[in-house]
C-alpha cells in the first residue's frame, strides 16, 4: 500500500482524521489512512 499512499500524496491528497459517518468501526480506524483533496476555492 505504500505505493498507493505515495500516488495519492503526489496527486495532492493529504492525510486527515477519520471523517464523521465513516463505516470503519472506531476500534479499527487506527489501521486505516483517510485522505482528502481540497479543491480550489475551498477553505
């Protein structure tokens, strides 16, 4: 998965905390990486 993480990061995605409403159980979220991509004009 390191290659996939690098790909997302090279495309401008940044790691973020789990989002509200995630279907991943809270006790397993530490095993996952959550990413987001800010679009132009977003705060």
